[in-house]
C-alpha cells in the first residue's frame, strides 16, 4: 500500500490555491488545457520566492558558481548528441476499449486503470515536443522545445570558462522552462508538460566526483529543511544499476511525502564526462579543461543537482498547510481575534506556515476602520514598508476575519493600526503562527519586522514595546 501524507489533502490544497489566487487552470474560460496551470497573484510571488531562495543559496552566496540563461530552442544536433532523440522515451500502452493511454511502468496490472479493458503491447514514446522553425514545415526546419535546461549549460561550458576564468571545481546554474510531452499527467502541478527547472551543473576533476556528489546531496537536503520541510518528510532513493539513465554513473533522488505518497522532489546525478564528450564529438569543438597546475587536459566530470520549481512549490505548500480546530489555542481555549476583532469560534483556522523567505506577503496592514484619519495613518505605514517587502493592505470585514484571511495565504505578520495609534504612534503586530501580539512604536516597526522575519523570537521587544497578548500566559 502506498504511504500517504495524512496531514494534507490534495483537494484542499487545490481548492485553497484556486480560491486565494495561487494557481488557476490554464485557459479556464475555454474549459482548460490538461496539465497546464497559470500562477495567480499570490502564486507568482511564492514561485518567485522559491526561485530566489534557490538562486541565493546556489549562486549569490557562493564564489564557485555562476549563472546562465539559455535559449529554449536549440540546434537539433544538440539533442542527437545528448541522446534525447534516441533515449528520451517512456513505455506506453493504449486501452483497446476507452482509448486512454498509460505509462507502462506506472501500471499495477495488465488492465486499464480507468475501465478495466485490455491493453495494447507496450511501445516507446519520445517525450520531446517537436515544432518547426521558419515559414516552411519540412525536415530541415524541425526544432524541439528543450526537455531540460542542462544542455544549454553544457554547450556553453567553454564560453563560461573563457569569460569568467573559473577554475575547477566550479558550477553553472540555470532556472528556466522545460517541456515534456508526458503520457500521463496529474496530481496538480506535480507532473505537467510545461514546467520550470532549477539546475546546477558542477564541473569537477575526475576522481573527485564521488566526494562532490555526496557534498551536493547534503546541500540539497539542507536547503529544503532550512526552508521549512520536515526531515521526516524527506528520504533518499538510490537508483539501481538497471534504472540509471544512459548518461549517469550514479543517481540519487530526494523524495518528499506528498499527499499521494512518496515521490521525487529532486534528483542528483553523477553524469561523468558523457555530456562534454558527446558535444565535443558531434560539434567538432574542443570542450576539455586545461589544468594550469598539472599542465594536463581532461574532460571534467559533472555533478548535477536538478530540482523542479513547480514540485518544490507544491512541497512547500503541502508542508505549510495546517488546520486548527475551533478550540485549538494554548490551553484548549479558542483562538482570540485580537485588536478590534471577534474570534470565529465555529470555524477551523486554516494557516499556511510558510518560511518567511517564501511567504508571498511578508506583512499585512490592517486599519481598524475606514475612517479618513485612520486610513491616512495606515496608508503611510503601508507605503513605508512596501519599499522593503511585498505588503498587503486589507481593510475589508472585521479584523478577526482579516487575520484568518492572512493566515490562509501565509502572511507571517499583521500590523493593526487603531485609533489609539493616532495618539501614541504605536501599532499592534500579530504573529501568524503563535497568534501572540505585541505593541510597538511605529518608529521601531521596520527594524522590528526585519528582525522577526530573520528569525528573532516574536516576544523580544524593541524600546517602548509591550506584550498585548501571549498565548497560554
């Protein structure tokens, strides 16, 4: 039996994403297009934050990795050299009754999962999208939408070495779109035909590749954990020799416990010298590396950590999702709404406990009412903070309702501007996870929020600050 994550229901994730503007079905007014998704106002911020967090960890905080952004369309010979034209296939069968197609290796029996009908013999299906370049659709104009971003890095290896003068070991990172004509899709954004990758190709001297492999495997695991993924929801799966890709000397997948069970989140592969050797052979260009210390030429080995942006977004959504029953509060008390609001005692609190670095909005500004003088003060706070972060301004319904709305989209902190603020120049900050509240001078607001978003304990107060509400105490 497949182990599933009992904490999360995929239908609830999909519903929340659609209701709150994270992710919509593509071309929805026309009935949608299978496995294609559009990221909404909140989703695009979440996705950008995931990519920014990866880029910061892999490129900006290191001196041995540089970035690249290569073309989606490449010379057709690239895919011949890489082996994609001959090897990038999945086994496929058709149902003789309902005509649905299935991946053979995903089937649990020899019958159609949909209708129980008889299946055809298995055959190989190439996953690359084919199109034509130029006005005439003929053999000479065939090009492919790239099925991975990696090949754009390999063919630019010499360009990067020449322009950056990087010494081994060093890496080239890229984030970009890729396309695979998957036979079967599903599980929301987990498997789709258009997706985004975060890939690093790390070039090393042969003989040091296994040490580098282990290093990057640990780095990749730590990245997810630091951004809020529970270690117990991650595990490693080593590929057997019989399932290694044609280019791989070793591959380990990082699996996450999704609502539908354990499945691949990221792969780390030791690609050896396959890629540079192949491209040198097919292009006729020299792609070796000259080691100035040993005065030798050699083809570097490549360690490849490859992650899916969309799968990472889904994992972070699932990990962050929580439901608290009406009586959930410290000591079994209903959660309080705080300044100016009433708790919704009969409603379950839905909260996305995003790491602050990933949250679409970092802060929400909540004026207690829409009176002109209060709105003016709240708008001034809003204008000041939005120079620093993505900030939401929310003035609809009660403060209690607004707290719940911000909880559901993962906003770490809410700042309430009330009538007392007009007199004492102070505001109330409410913490998403603990629901504790502190009141601080407006002059200390940006500095305080910066510290809290960086991980400072919420109840550490700035000068002039007081605790308004502390759960359980």
